């Protein structure tokens, strides 16, 4: 049985998945061999780990048919292995196709057979798209975490993602709140998690040093290692690695979701 812990982190675009993934990877990099796989067409998951944007699998395959590991796998902060699936040009093709192609190539190159302790997938949006569902549907990931804020659209996406997880019989490990500072945010998040039969595994407060770190293409753990925000990410990373509580979520239908959210307005 593989000792590798394989997790997928889902959430709507722009909710802060990539920041959380990269800082979790950095937190575990000192004592674990970590692989980060960006499954977002923006291809920005690994930028703060490597210090720059790396070539994507899709772009590499366009110019080099006989692709080898060194063409797509880059070494980041504390020797974190980094890969970006990429996506098509805007307005052309299916964004999820990059994930399908990437997973196939990574398998063929034997990257999943390497001695990683932790593999983290950063996955865009809802799992209703076949491409973005691949980490779950094809059993590349064993457990899922959803990043959201207390905002309506972020939670709407989180609820939709939980529908996909339920359909695929995935294991939801919990909700991560990437706070936006709205009224009643924590109350909303905790009640949402309870409504879908899950729990809140981490709260990440807003902090301007996150943006300062990203401007310099660094994780918070690299640029501000002694900051309270770095400690937040370390605590979250530890909670995920030690988590034993997994559920098949019970998402709300649309009407129930709207009733739930309106009570906080």
C-alpha cells in the first residue's frame, strides 16, 4: 500500500486555493517530499514555490512531442516538485482537458511512482467538468478539502463541489475558510460546514503580507517565516496531515442553499 498522502484542494476561481496549496507545501517541505500539481488553466499554483511561472504540460507538448520528466517537473522552495497542467488559449477548447492530458503524461513518465510523501492537487472551480473531476474520478487523490469564504458565490461553488464529491463518493476532509472579512463570516462558514455534514478544518485570516509575498513570487513561509500568518499555514498543514475525519458530503439543493444564506443578511 502506498504511503503517499494524496489530497485535492478545490474551490472557485480566485478564492485563494493556490496561496493555500503553496504554503501548505512549503510547510511540509522540510520533513516531507512534496509534489504540487496545478490543475488550473491560469497555471499560477507553483509560481510562489519556484519563484516564477513554469512551462505548462500543454504548452510543452505543443513544441516537444517526446516529453521527458525534466521538461515539465520543476524544483521549488525546499525541493518541492512542481507541475502545471495548463489550459487552452482563452476562448478555445475545454479548460479541463489540460488536467486529463497532464494526468496521463504524469502516469506515463512514472512521476506518481516517485517516493513522494505528499501530493497536493490545486483544482479549479466545480467538479461538474469532467476534466477537473479527474483527480477524484480516477483515484489520483484520496481526500478533498474545499476552500471558500463566507461570500455567496464562493459558498455556492463550495456547495456544488460537494455535490460532485458526493456523486463520485469522494472523501471530504473539511472546509478551509480563506477569510474576506465580511459580516458574520465565521458563523456562516461553520453553519455551512454543518449543513453539508462536514467540519471546518482551518481558518485563514486576511493579511496584507500574503500579497506582499506573492508580489515577490514567494510563499509567506519563505518571505515571512516568523509571522503569525506563516504559523496559520503551518497549523493548517498539520491539521490536514493528521486529519482522520472524512465524510461523503450532503450538499444542499439550490432552494435550501438560498434560504440558508439569506438568514445572515
